[in-house]
C-alpha cells in the first residue's frame, strides 16, 4: 500500500518538497508519479525550459525519500484522456493521492483533486508555497540571480550534462575546463562567469560564446579547482552558486588570464546558497 | 448496514506464488471479499511468500503495518551479476565466485546498520519499463544510499557457486542490493515473515480482526498484550530455518 505523490516536479523545488513531505507524513511508502516530457511542450508545442534533467529529477525525488518513481511518457494521447480514464488507468487501487492544490490533469485540464476525492481516493491537498514556482525560478535563472533561484529551490541551481571534447583552449591558458554538453531543452542562465561546484570541487564556470575569441557557439565550461582527472564522456552535475561577472573581451591574453585568476579566487571564497554546504 | 466496501475489515495473510504481481493477488482477493483492499508492502513477480493484505476499513491501518521488519530466504548465484540483481534482469557480468573466507568477510560487513544503494530497477520505472532498460534511452540515474538494519544474516546452505541466506532486515531493505554486495544476484526470494506474521499462517480464507492484528504488532488500539497468540489459527510453528 502506497501514497502516490503526483506532479511534474521539475526542479524539485521547495513547493515540490512540501508535497513529498506531506506524502511521507502519511507513514506509507511514497511512489511519485511524474511525466516526461513536460506536458506544456506536448500540448502547446512550446519549448518549456526544464530546470532539471529527468535523471536529476528522479535522483532528487529518491534522495528526499520516495520509495519509487514512475515516469509516464506524456503524449498527445495522454493529454486527450478524460480525467476519469486517466485516474482509472494510473491510480486504480491507490489509497492516498498527494498533490499540490493546483494540480490538474486530463483533457482540458478538467481533472483535479476534488474529482479524485469523489472517485474514492483519500486526497492530501498541499497548499502552494507563496512565491515559489518553476516559472519564477526560470525568471531568476534567466537574470543570473542564482542566489534567488537557490532560495526557491532549497538548493543551488544545477547544470547536468556530459563532458565532450572542446576547443582545448583553457589548458593552454593554465585553466583546463570541461566542455559540458546539455540537452537543448534545459534552462541555462544568462551568459557570464559563475562560481559553483562539481564533484565536491569548487568550480568557476564560463557560460556563453567566449567573445574574447570571437566565438559564436554557446559553451558551458566549468573549471574544477584542485581537480586533476579525465572527465571525457562522463556525466557532470555542476552547481551554480553565484554570478561573478559578464563575459568580456580583453585587450590581450595576459589580461584575460589575470581576470580568470581573480575569478578563481572569488570562487574559493564563494558560499553555497540555498542549503547546507556539501562540497 | 455498514457502508459498502468497508466490511469485512481485517488482515489477510497470503502466500504469493512466483509469477503474478502483488497487485494481481490484491485484485484476486478483492474480487472475493468485495472490499477496498490495500497491502503492507509488495513482492516482485519472481518472489514468493508472505503478503499482508488489508481489507475494508483496515486499509486505514496500513501505516502501522508497512514499517514492520521482514524475514527472507534467498538463493544467491555468486557467479554472476544481473542488471536488476534478480533473475529478471540481463546478465551483467560473469566471474569466479569468491572463496568461502571472502564470502564470510563480505557477509560480516553486511550485518548491523548498513548503507546500500537502492537497486535502480526497483525504484525507477518509465511507462512500466524497469530502469535497467532505460540505459538504452540514455537515462542513467545515480541511486542514493538507503540506511538499512540487518539483524540477522545467516548461511543456510553453501556450494561454491551459490549461497542460501536467511535474513531478518528492517523494512525497506532490498535483498537484491545485499546479493549485489556479495557480487551475485538473487535467483529465488521468499518472504517468510512480516513482523510477527509468518508465511506458515497464510490462509486466504481467514481474516484476522484488526484489533488482534494490531495487538500482535503492539500497535495503537491494542487490547491484548503484544505478541498475543492468534487463537483462530492452528497454532503455527514459526518458520525457523
């Protein structure tokens, strides 16, 4: 017998955590029912920039205490289901359903928690946390306000990608960076230089086109401090703690290197927002 | 006349055969009792043994029964790991079984308070697919560690290639994670006890009244001392291997 917490849970922010905590408070093992891709992407055809990858979403939900995560592929057929049909297919036999009070499902978003209550489920309606929302987090990250985003998330914003071969330029400057490839559906902050961490190492992260070198392709390049290892082909989750500065064009390379050295020093003294220090 | 679906209320002990899912068993019993039906923790299709079903009004008591310690009997193939830690996964790696002294050392490290990774296949499902198939879709989830308590972990039988274990573990412990920690995978898994309830008492025809079931786990609302015997049952011998 389980409690099912249902929702998109993109970013697993503080509001999502309160839903999960309400589910855990029933004393039952908690199964999370979530969707992929984002229903708005499917229904409206607009790209919704995801705060977290699906992998990271699942990891965070399990870390918070979910016993099981079920990911339902969201398609136009899913969206067209009458809510009663969806409930019968996905929630049959589920005693307790927990969701945020604004949870809607099924065709024309007609289904809600009151309907599930009427269908015989015990419903735990979790009030929204004032001011905390995925869209507000997206806005803050777009602006480069990573501290504000971390307050909403309850942890730092992260970039989750794979390390691929890059321009090999950082190494020649004395700061070898990893070139992080991301799923194009993911939210990326405003271009600039950030302090953060990856693999328990502090990291200075450059996000943008490297204008000093006249680049025009977006690159995400973390430099892991005091790290000596090969990351090629590996998954890397990078926490972004604080925005340090805009991207710049320098008069010459020594000036660029001097600025990187200052960025690295500021990275050493940066503090992790939104939660307890880990790395 | 009580509201429909709430009576009979109580606990039903079922010995699940290998094959059907726990939900298939719940549905089958529900079809007979015509009540709401919950459970005190599922078993994977390949596993057998004790399922605790909660009928009617007693589904509300699930919180008291899901956290009970569990006892299992499992055969571990020490010569290969699988993607799921059980026979349903794909062969991951074949290797020489550990020598007996090494096995003893590994077992000793698994007793007491331990941390084990949650088997991904248990925890993550995409559209009903078990997680091991998700690697093909580029999804690799890093499984967090779960704290478990292993109160007993005894060798019942041992050949060079396999070992049969009798385990008493805290609720939420994945036996497959223990098999994986030994470098093998479970070929059989049987749940012999859930808290004070033993699989030898399993009888789908009998409903244990909720107050009696709660008394046996020393739960809230008990009117009998904890551990009181269930008089309606034919005084079962507790399974001891």
